[in-house]
């Protein structure tokens, strides 16, 4: 019963945290986009380093069919690119304005004549 109460409080606190992060994302979307981009870049680099370390610590006979070294290098390179150009990860500003969505709505209502 005690564990159930702890899980309940943990779920409530997690929900409150998500709600607060959502409010912050609505109030300052540009900052949240850049922060998310940097976070994704850092996670890719760390995951790449972990893959390479796991590859190097494993016995050489077990590494024959594993591609963790390649995935690690790709993760580090992709993470560095994301950190260098955060705009790759973030959405363009036109998605926030009505320009993009009005174009989508117009394209959906547009009927091509059958010839």
C-alpha cells in the first residue's frame, strides 16, 4: 500500500512538471525549441560515446556482427551537426503562423480537373 501511495505522488508530480513545461513552451516557444535542439544534440553525442565504449569493452569475437562502433560514430557526428545547426531540429516559424496551415487547407479544398 505504501508503494502505491509513492507511485501516486510520483505520477502527480510528473504530471505537474509536464504541465509546467507545456506552459513554458507556450510562453517562450523559441527558447524551448533551441533548448530541445541542444538537448537532442547532447543526447546523440552521449549515446554515441556509450556505443563506442560498449563496443571497445566487449570481447573481439563478440564484435564481429555488431555495428555499435559505426552507430556510435554516426551518433557523435549527428549530435555535433545538431549542436552546430540547432535550426535543423526546430520547426520553422511559418508553422506557428497561419501561412502554412492556410496553404494546407487550400490544397485540401483544391480539386484537380480530371482529363
